[in-house]
């Protein structure tokens, strides 16, 4: 079973210096991801970056992921 800490590490591996927090029960997760890479990207583009960081783990090990994706400036508002 995937832990929130594992998911956090996997997401962080796809970004430079992202601030990631994850909560969940092993099946359903909620993540807040703050990353400079989201600048200028649509919500779909941001989610695609997260899915790319997770790779095949999204299909095999993570069944439900709700995420809030913000740039550092957006997170300060």
C-alpha cells in the first residue's frame, strides 16, 4: 500500500524545489503542490506535469489523486 510520504517523494522527484504536502489513506490521496514549473501552465498542463513525475505509478499504485497545483506567487495569495 502506498503511503502519503511515498507519494510526496515521487512527486517531488519530478520538480526542482517543489513544496509538496500529501494526505491520504493508501487508496485516495489529496496533494497540494507548489512549484515554479507551473508558471504559465493551465490546470491541465500542471496536472500533466504531476502525472509525468509519477509515471507508471499513477496507473499501478495510485488509484485516486486529487491535487491543488499552485505557483509560489499563487500560494502567497
